[in-house]
C-alpha cells in the first residue's frame, strides 16, 4: 500500500473512531470532558446537566471555576498530581457548585491524552450527590443510633457488603469477645460457623430492596468456648438508587429455647413408658435407614413382635404389673439387639425392630438369641408373671426395595399366624 493509501486509511479510521467517541459521550449518563491549557475544550450533554451551565458557558471556564471553595486547594493538588503521574488514571471525589449555586458531589476519573496534537486531560465525572447525602444522614444518626442500641440485650452490629463491622453494641462485644474489645473493623462473616457458612451467606446475599430482611437460626461459638444457638435478623440498607450500602444484624440467644425444643422433640419420638422409640420415632428413623441400606446394598430384617397374654397379666396382677412387663421386655430387646438397631414400641403390646442383616444377625440367630434371653428372664423367678412373645420376621432386599408399610403388613401377618396356630411361642 502506498503512503497516500495508508494516509487515507488512517484518516478514515480516525473519522470512524471520532464518530464512535462522540456517540458514546453524547449518550453517556456520566459527565465527560476534555481540558487543555486549563480550559474546557470538549463537553458532553451530561456535563451540562450536572453543572447547569451550557456548553458555550463552560468553554469559557476551567475546572477550578466549578470547584466548591472548600475544594479549591484539593482540586488544584489533584491536577498537579495528574500531571506528575503521567498516563496513570487518577481518581478522586470533590464537591462543585452548579450555576444555580447548588452543591453537588462528583466522582472524577481522569487520564492524560493527546488532543489535537497537544497534551490534554480526559475526565469522566459521576454525580454521587445522593450517595453522599445518604452517607451524611447515616453519620448524623450514628450517635442517636448508638444511644438507642447500646443498652439492648440483643446483639446488634452493622457491617459493609464485604463484611467489615462498622458498629457493634456492648452485648455483641461481651458475647463474642473474652476481653470485650471492640470488634469494629473485623469481619462479620468470621463469626459464622464454617459448617453454616454457605447457608447463611445465601440468606444475606438474597436480600434486595424489595425484600430487605431475612431471619435465620444458627449455632455460634461464644467467647467462653460454648456452642450457643442464635436467631439473627438481617436487614439490608439501600440508597435512593437501590444500591446496597450496608447490613444491620440483630441476634438473640435462643439456646434455652433450642434445648426445650430438643427435649420436646425427644418426647415426641420416644415412648414414655419404655424409653424406646414410639411409632413416630420409628418411621422418622427407618426411612433414613432404608436409604442407607439401599446405598450400601445391605439387607435388613424387620421384626414385628407382640407380647403374649398381656391382658392376663393386667387382669391378674394389675396394670402396674403389665407396665413392668412392657418395661422388662424393652430391656430384653435392648440386650438382644445392637445399639445401632431401631427398636420401637408402636402400640400397647406391639414392638418393632429394624436391624441390618449380617452373618451374626440372620433370622435364626436373632430368633434363638431372643428366645434364650426371655428364658433367662423367666428362670430368674423374681416376677410373679412369665412373659412370651410372638413375632414375624421379614427380609428387606435393597435389590427389590419395598415401602416400609408393606414390610410391616407382611411381618404383622406372619406374627398373627404364629400366635393363632399356637406355634413357636417363646417359653410359654
């Protein structure tokens, strides 16, 4: 390509680039301007909107003319720094006065360029007045806020989107720190237990201006090394443009409530008389046990047991003796089966056992072990009554999974057949 052709191509590229630059700057929401010899030589429409001056008026001014009197020195120093740093982009925040004498905050990013063959400064200014006003309002309310929350028993803190704690009340200090040192500047996320981290972070980052509040419960490590339970209510704060500013967290110790809940849950899953699992407890645990058996390809045994002649014991010796018989049977079952097996009393005289089938726990072995334990109990002679049990045993094969209710129905049928035929009563 000849020099003339190269010049034409370069001229065409320049015109295209110049056209793109003007389209972008004309439609940009941020003010964009070029200063050369301390004068504005290019201004986009957003610059006119922010300052209130027309393009013609701005072209007779320099940037110092816009600066607020409180920022004259700062802006000049920033300009000198811009010259010293060469082509490195320079950023700062400053306050200006509009044509109507209104104060506005701008975030300025500038860099050195060559404009029409001479050094110049290209800058972009973003109007951050609303953000600054919000920050000021937060700062002005800080003292009032501290007065309100310092004496609260709840744990209260505020933290930035990155987690840096900007405020924490005395209750927060005492709860998480041994020496009550101020955690401000530390990271709120550091107080979240590792095993709870992902779940809680999902709660926090899900907040938005439409749904700014979330509540969750988690375990925490208190300053004395004790694991405690907390209920946290987190609120996100946004500025007028719906941009996230910070979070506020309010925590309440619910350890005592959790202990009560655990006790109530245990009561709901356990049989009051025998201490074995009740019907609800059995079904709660057995579904999980079957999933494990399916995954590990382990066979299971389901035993359905019914106490023989419990009514005779009640009628002859009283219901207290009947209760003692049920309690003693629960001890025999615990002695017969492993601790990992699920043993439950699901009715007045009905028991269920779900056990993993092994070489040491097949149907015959379990049947013999239970019969021998009952025989030993009756031979002891300390009770006025003797006990016996009828039972049905069903195998569960993970290769052919079946619903637990089907297994129970079959085991119950086998148990009833044994009782009806008066066969294999254990030590009757």
